């Protein structure tokens, strides 16, 4: 489709060009190819001056039209670039919203899966109690205390002292920064579930459980709280540690720098994908006998980070 400005220029310029090519007074005065003026006569000076003045006027008009067309084209180009920028921003925003929604759905599916497993285990235990006629214990099971979950990381931080086998050295400000995001409540609830699982792990290790946190989540003692094994990572890749290992140095019990690779995923997708990094310091020479949590916050840099 021809641009309106181009049409305007063509309609205005072509007559001028045709006139300059021979439709005006000069064509009558000179005939190309005959070596001189037509009929051997020289046009009068006033006629030449008038013709020259007319051409100058037409050139001036043409120049004005070209300048106006140039300005309009530049304005149209600016408008097109602005529209492209807005479109790109809207597309990016839509992709971010879609990613965040997908992450929320994935978190809910993981939570539902964990709930179904707990319900299945509960049903199995109830049936076992019924078969053994252990009515008193069955009645006690029906009166289990309500499970508390935080609505924010601020609420979570206020309850850390109830976790006997955990010491949190993580920067509180970084963790509370997560409360500024829409999915904060889900992240905080998952973080509390992870901390409760680590605390239960510490308790059962002291009671004789053999194995690390991964084994604990795969084959937990009866009634122990666990964390979805698919959301537990005990080691970073060599490439990640080689390039970004310094980001995984956190404070130990006494404030000394300690490397922590093990972490819990608080979200599967999204821009932040929060993580909780911890160190199993329950046993060994010089161990504190605690699980140390050194970081709660946005995903750290790795080989797949843009």
C-alpha cells in the first residue's frame, strides 16, 4: 500500500518535473539535437527571466513539499518504533505472568501430591490400628493438633525459635524481601514445611536414624515430617561451583564462612525461584549438632542463569 505522504509528493512533484522536462517555455525556446535556438532566433531576455523565475518558484514549492514529507515520514517512523517497543514490553510482561502462573500451578500440584501421600499413609495407619483393636490410639489420632503455616516470611521468622534442631544464620532482610511478591504466601508455607522437615530430620538423627536428608525424605520414620524429594538438591554441579561457588558461602553457627550446596526448592519456575540453602552439621568432628540454614532468598546464579 502506498504511503499517503508518498502519494502527495508524487502528485505534486510529477507535474513540476514534466514541466521542467519540456512542457514549459524553455521547450519552445530550445530544440535538442539542432545545435541552437529554434529557427535561429534567440528568446527575448524578459521571457528567459520569467521562465527562470517560474522554475525557481516551482523548485521552492517542491523543496517545501519534500521537507514536509520528510518530517511526516520521520514522525511515522518514531510512532512505529514506539509501537514496537510497547508491543515488546507487553509480550515480555505476558510471558512473565504466564511463567509465574505456571510455577504457581506446579507448586499446587506438588502440594496436592504430597497431601495425597500423607492421606494414604494416614489411612494405612488407621486401618492397622483398627485391625489391632487399638481404639485409644485411634481416638488420639483423630485429635491431632492443627498444623500452623505462615502467611509471610515475617511470620515465619517470628517462629524460628520453635525449631530445636535448626540454626538459621540467613540474612533476614533478603528473606523478607520475598514478601513483596504475589507468591510470597506459598513460598513462606513451603519454606516452613522444609524447615519442619529439617528439624524432624535432626531429631530422628539423634534418635538413631542412619542416613542423610535425602534418605530421610525417601524412607522416613513413622509419622516424621518430610519434604518432597523432587524438591531437594544435595549438591551443585561442578560447573556451577567452579563459576559461582562464592555465592554459596554463608555464615556458620559462629559466623564463620561455610560452603553450602544442599538446598530446598521453594518454587519450580518463575523469575525468582526462591531457594533455601542448608548444611547438615549434625554429626562429625567439631559438629554443632544442628542443621544450619544459611540462605533463604531468590535463586542464586548458576550455569543456566541469563
